[in-house]
C-alpha cells in the first residue's frame, strides 16, 4: 500500500468526538419511555428530575423507573450526540442514590 493510501485509510479510522450535553427532565422522560418500550420492558412509571450533578460539564437528569415488586431502578441521563446516554452505558456518569424530589411530588401509576 502506498503512503497516500495509508493516510486515507488512517483518516477514515478516526472516531468522531462525542458531544455531551444536558437534557431536561421532560425530554429525559420521553427518551426513557422510548428506550424502555424498544426493549419491551414492563414498567409502571418513570419519574425524572435534575440530580444536581454533572458529567463533562452537562447537568444530569436522574430518572427512577418502577419495574414493580417494588423494584425501582435509577438511570442518570445526559445526551451524547443528541441521543440518550445513561450511567448504564457509562459507569463514569455519577448516579449515587439520593432522596431528592420536588415538593409535593405525586406519582400515579
């Protein structure tokens, strides 16, 4: 392979830089519904709020998903290149347990 061809091959092998950005609790909830439905998972409700934490400068939204029994699973969310990106995909996204909730929060099934 010639030097010019090698340069072209290597140029095509580079990975695109990931753009990490914040989402809103409302948008995170919609994205979680889409994700859960695409996986055919059974859940009772999804509740999302800002966690007060950040990942690479982007505010994190924490969504609690009730899978029943009760089994509530936390997903901490940012957007990567405009798509859902959670701590389940990248353990570096901080998602420690907390008991924060907006005042007078009611969750209906």
